[in-house]
C-alpha cells in the first residue's frame, strides 16, 4: 500500500516537472477582440493564430477572445499598452479623442471604396506606427470593415428627416454625425447592440452590412441606406515588450502571418460586403439607394467633419490627407 502510493506520487512529480519544462519553452498570448466569433474579422484572427502556431511549431500560442469577453472594445488598447493582454484588436476610430490621427478612416466620404480605403490606410500607416510606437505598441496589421450605411426605422429622404432619431454611436465621429443631424446619440459597443435594438433604446445607427447581420438588426429595423460613407479599420496591435521578448525566428513568423492576415482580411472584407447585403435582404431588410438629396446633405456633414478634423489633426493630419490625395 505504502509502496504503491509513493510510486504514484513519484510518477506524478516527474510528470509535473516535465510539464513545467515544456511550458516554459512555450509563450502564450491573449488577443482580445470585440466582435462575435462568427464575424469575418474574428475568423481572420483565429486563422492568424493558427498560422503562427504552425510556423513556430507551437512555440507561440495566441488565444483569441471574441465578443468583448476579456475587455470591452474601448478598453482593449489600454490593456495591450499596459501588458494585461499581449496583443489585441482595436477599432482605430474609437480613439479619435485621444489623437485625431486614429479617426482618419472615420471621416464621412473621405475614402468610400476599398481602393480609396487602401490609399488612406497607406497614407495613415507611418503616422499611426509613430503614434502607437510612442505608446509602447506595434501595429501588426489592419483590416477594414465594409462601407458604412444607415440603419433606420423609417424612410428618409434628407438629413432633416433624421432629426430626433435615437442614434447608436460607436465612435466620436458617429456621435458627431448625430449632433450635426439633430439625432440623439447613445454610445453602444457592438457586443451590446442587439440588446439595445431589442429594448428600443435606439432606432438608428450607421455601420456596415456586417454588423447589421451579426446583430440581427433586421428584427427591429427595416431600412438600410447604402451610403458607402467610410470604411473604418480594425488594427491588430501588440505590446512592444511582449514582441521583443520573442526570439528572432518567432518574431519573423508573427510578422509573416500578420502580412498574410492583412492581405486575406482586405480580400474577405470586400468579398463579404456583397454577401452581407444579400443576406440582409433575405432577412427582410430593405436595401435602399439614398436619394441625391440625402447624399448631398450627408456629404455636407462630411465636409464639416473633414474641416474640423484637419483643424484638430495639425501637421500629421495634413501629411495624411496630402499623401492620400497624391496617390
Ligand atoms: N461595425 C462596427 C464598427 C464598424 C462596423 O462596420 C460596429 O458597428 O461597432
């Protein structure tokens, strides 16, 4: 009896030591994100994590935490900066109040197609890298959301008809739009949007077909105006110290998988854009072409916002806009 027990504990002891040695050779990263597991951004992140795992022979394990389960959307950047999470996915425009540069891709009607969004991303990249670099973070890759349109519970032919709407905002710029059109903004992150719709807290918002689909917006709102107003980007960022702690081969593997994830993400976003629009229509959403009057009004809102932004963004902002327009 005694002998058996001792034998068992020795075996356990040895296997524990073996496990500990194995674990120390492996690095684990958390990668919080704010969108559902089935969203194309999240699927792309999971593929990125798999690619890193395969390329490093399991030396770097990245766990994607979807749907704001680890941190809320607007907390992820700080979590990565402070090292609470080694990496994370953030919606850049959420941080416009901290620095206008983050909001460049949230200005209505500045860049409205994938080709323009890519030009803007290229123009924004050096300034963004400098900014995040100064905060101890590194950009791994960015992927745009599909173009933004207006979900609304009635037909609208002009901005005047948007007055008084209960408007969900996800960023400073989407709150600003509400202010300019006389709607009442309520900031709600994507993970809480379905509930806000179901309880009638809001009756309108601007976003992509992707988020309308994910949140089953068609169950409470019947119109989506396809305004193609802007394509905001998610950025996958990493804590610089966590990155520097990796050996050179692992670093190279992360950067290679990141470059592939960027190419794949842009392609999927564009491909799924049409798919989402059809899927929404199948669920009963009326996909509306905005009237020239509505478009004209909205573009005016856009030019006010661009002028404001340029004033706030100073020399860095001018550099981004002129690099964007030159290409
Ligand atoms: N979906 C996100 C941001 C932009 C988008 O298309 C959201 O609505 O929160």
